[in-house]
C-alpha cells in the first residue's frame, strides 16, 4: 500500500477513536420551528424553520444557528425559553438575553418587515450579558447556576426557541430542542471495516 494512503488510513482510524471523547462535552441540539404549541392565532401561520444549538461545557459557549421563513407577522424578538414543567410542551420564562437575541433579524433599530431570515451567533455563557437577569436570579444568582439549569433543560427536552412576531406577540413559531443523534458504536466498526478493505485493495494493486 502506498505510504501516503497508509498515513491517511491511520489518521482516519485515529479520528474515529478520538471523536467520541471530543464530543463528550459539546452536545448538539436540533429542532424544527412550527406553530405547534403557540397561542391560538398562530394556527394560521405557515412559518417554519430550523434550529441548531451546540452547548459546550468545556468553554461555556453556546453556538446558535436559526433559519426561518413564511412568517405571517414581522419579527419582533426571539429567545430561548427554559424550562417547561413537562418536556416538549407548555411555556417557560426567557433564559437568554432580553429583549431579544442580539442582532436577530428584524430586531435592530430601523429594521422592520422581516418575515424570513437566518441567524448565527456564538455566546459566551460565562457572561451575564448572555442571559436574562431574571433567569440568573432564579438559578442561584450565578451564570454557572444558569448554565447548569439550561443544560439540564436541554437534555430533558424542556427548552425551546421562540420567534415572536407582530401577528402573534406571544410567539408565532417555536421549536423544542432535542439532542441530535450520534453514530452508534456499530457505525464505527463498519467504517473501520471499510478502511481495512481499502487497505487490502491497495496492497493488491501494489502487488
């Protein structure tokens, strides 16, 4: 087998074995935005979208990506809410900055009429400015307590992202967040088997 191919296979195998450790402290949550669970007027909304949130307890960061479209009303604000008494349903207070996520489409001064857009922001959750002050107070008075509460809420499916609009001030679309699927151990075995097969084929070609 060619030396370069051998190194590539070794690097791929090493990545497979080290990847689970790297993932251990950064958990990805996903959700689909819809009118489900919103106040009654939202039943008429065709708004939809996607949310991806990566919470990392190594550096206390939150990487948030949101895309949305087809809103009936104009965006007024957006937040992460936590934690509902029952996972996947109900309402909860705002955990993240108020009155809205900084720079969220349609919420800046002089910006209006936004019914579709996308958003990406990485928050340093060790900073008080990344939280609703009331959420910090309700969780021990520290950002560490707030982070622990949010992590618990996300893990239990009790946290949701809400987009509020002029049509439904209480929220036009929301998404309860769930942990994204991770590859099963069997998937790694299959991938390693594939690498071994490639190596064998390479040796045959070299022979």
